[in-house]
C-alpha cells in the first residue's frame, strides 16, 4: 500500500515554544490530508482538513492560530503547534487521501510532550 | 455532533465464534462508510469500505441506510483478529473524515 511518513515520531519541548510536525505522502500526490489528535485510549479526533494550495478547514473547537496547518505541496502538509502548553501534549496523526480511490493512508503518528 | 457511534468500547469473543462490531452513523446526505483496523503497535489501515462490497480477511459490512448502520461481521473469529476497529465516515466531497470511538476486539483462544 501507499506510504505516509510523519516526522518527528517523538518530540519533547518546553512550554511556550513551537513545534512543527511534517506529514509526507511518499508515493502518491495527496490533494487532501487530515490531521487528527488522539488522547490515550480514545478515538481519533479530527482537527482539520488540509487542502493543497488553500487554507485548512478546522473543526469546531480547534484553534486555528494555535494549530497552524500548511499544505504547500501535493506531498507535504505540516502542523505547527504554536506556543505549546502541557495540555497540548498528545498523539498527533496525519493521513493522506489517495485521489483515485479516496482511501486514507495514515502516518505513524507523532507523540508530543510539552514540559 | 456525534457522526459515528460505536457503542462497544471492548468486545471479547472466543476463537471460532461469530463477531459483530456495531457502528451507527448520523449524516445528512450520502456518506461513504469505512472500517479501519489498528493492530498492536501498527498504524491504522483500511479494512473495507461500503462501496466496494468486498470481504477482507473474512469480514463483511453492509450499509443499512434505513437503520443508518454499518456493522462489521465475521462468522468465525480468529486470534489474529484481535485489534482496535474504527468505523469511519466520509462526506461525498471527501473533505471530511470522521472516526468512531473504536472497539477493542479480543479473540480468546
């Protein structure tokens, strides 16, 4: 199957700093990528839909100024957690949508710990 | 608004027994429904989708628009089926993709 790569897989940062997480579709072009947040033993919560070349569409309750999403190319979307706080600590997962089939392929996830 | 509901967080069945993981959805229009599976220490992967109407690893799921359900079934559970199962819904435009809360299936040897 297609491959989606997330980087970094783990990141620890100090409170108040910003962290960027990258999501790449390695062998296909994805016009749409999704960013999810997963709390321990809970489901994936959709944060935003990222469309190449346009602004991301954020779900209700997700602060767009805090979680900056950029989809600058058909193979790369980035999520930047700005001015991170301990409550932002979580597992962030991206997925990329295969254009022809609509199937989602998932990254391995990025665990963010804010001290 | 809760778009995808999986009422069972945990489900245990014995090997060889039938298994059904429930999924109900709420969406105006005609959504696409999927089942994703996450095996231990692996990333999420597609199990099946309603438009393909195929059976994967012995699992089937039928979309019931009247009951707004998309239950996942397998007649004879295997130990390797133990995993986390997520029902998911996508709008027709493809710009939304929502997951249910997941059901952790354990198949007892």
